[in-house]
C-alpha cells in the first residue's frame, strides 16, 4: 500500500486525549477515569483508521469496525457505570499512596503510557482489515464467531460480578459463582480472546505480526502488570484468607474446573 497512513495523527490524538483526561483527574482527584477514556479511545482510533483505508471493500471494513466499536462502547459504559456506583478504585488508591508527593507527575506519565497502549492496540484491528482487502474468508467468519463468544463471555462475567457486588449481604465475600467459579478473572480471559480474533483475521497480511504482538502485549499486561496483580493485591487486602482460599482452588486466567473448597 502506497497511500498515506494516518498513524502520526492517531498518536497525537491519543496523547492529547490522555493529557486532557489527566488534567481532569488532577482537578477531581479521580485517576480511575483513565480506564473509561482508554476504553473509548482505542476503538475510536481503530475505527478512524479503518474507514480512512482506501483499498479495502466496505464489507470487510464493517466486519472489523463494528465488533471493535461495540466492544469499546460496552466496556467504556460498563466501567463508567461502575465508577459512578463505587466512587473510587482500590487499585488507584494504592497507586496514589505508592507515588506519594510524585502522584501528579506519576499519573501524567501513566496516562501517556495508556495513550501509547491505545495507539498500539488500535493497530491490531487495522492490521486485521488488511488480512484480505476484499473477500471475507472462512477464517474471518470463524474469528467473528470467536469474537461473539468472547464478547458475551466478558459481558456475562461483568454482569455476574456487578450483581454479586450489588447485594449488601455479599460485602467482604468473594464472588465464586457463575463464570467466577472456573476462573478468578474470566472477564480478562474473554477480553484477551478478542485480541486473538484480530490475529486470526490478520492472517494473510504481511503485517500479521502486529496483531500477534498486540495479543501478546495484552496477555502480559493483563496477567503480569496492570490487570491481575493489582486486582489480586487489592482483593487480598480487603478479603484476606477468603481470597487466598479462592486463589488456591480456582484457575487464575483460563477457565477450568475448581478444586474442592476448604473451610475458612
């Protein structure tokens, strides 16, 4: 492809949006807003690049753009509603305490890191677009079926957790029912599966490795850096031995049959 790619503009937009978000959180002291902004920003970049691509048929553009847009709208809306209900996020409370007097500057760089993440991950569905510039292949349809399963899996997991937390009698308890019986983080698992979808659709493209790198990066971020470690540290602080028992008997990421429950 010899046409112009709007990647520099995309990076500038991502950094600008996150700078505005950082200024907002500086004023309101609400750093968790970054998750909401990221959830809308990433698909917005991807959809913009997809529809600026001149060499691909509209059927394929819609095949890629519609799922990534639906994903972002659902996730962003869910996180926004959760913040309104909870008021704060224990992960960011711990992060603020750790940064101390450097909190303002620390969050600036953290928000810019999120901008870079949104930029990089948005390249994944764009690469999926170029897997085949015209026809929709069998592997594309299989990937779409996987996306539908992952989307509903994540939606169900989020709904089950929200319903559990909304019951006052569950305060201080661990959600270990539904999908949460088989994985401590089923929402993260299904989220990651969606990035595998773009890798499948990118097969046949010379830049398929971009989607592969994005899926790998998402796996590392979720399981080793910003996802599971922070959530589990917070859960241990708030639920103690109940959560440690849950860790012992339940798969961390990939859903699997749990071990027998022990008495606490």
